[in-house]
C-alpha cells in the first residue's frame, strides 16, 4: 500500500480513483503502516467528512457538505471502535480524530469530479 503515516498522524488514507471516475475507487487505509481491512460499505463509499465537494467552484461554501470533525467522531464512534478493536488500535478520541483527518484529505462525493455529468 503506498503511503505511510506521518509523525503527526498514525493513519494514512488514500482513495484509489482520481480524475473523472471517483466513484470507481475504494479506500486504502493504514495505521502505522499496517493496512486495515475495511467492510465493503466503508471501503467503497465516501466517509461523509466535511468539505466543499464541487469541481466547478471549490471555494463556495454553498457546496459544502458532510459532518465536521466533532460531529463526525460522535456519529462514527461505534464503527470506529469496532474497526480499531479488530486491528488492535487503541480506542481513543485522539485516534478517532486522527482517522477523520486522514480520510478527510481524500474524501469525495458522487458528482464531485464532474465525471457523470
């Protein structure tokens, strides 16, 4: 798996598709360099993190969607605790926030690339 965690974030996340076919990708996520096994419903979908997902106006807040970090961590605490437990990752708020920050950098939305328009 390409990519490694940084000193500030033990998680590395990459959405495999680029350009105008984002919907054809999947998540590759690792913790301290070890790949995580993700359930299909997580691996094949966007993560619901907050950003502006608009290819023609990426600075317009009107096109922002998803949950900001605090809300996202609360909404996803259960599934993250399960995922972390399966991979012997300490279940902590800090790790949940680090996970959010890693996936938020690569998150996407259907239509955000303009490929299906």
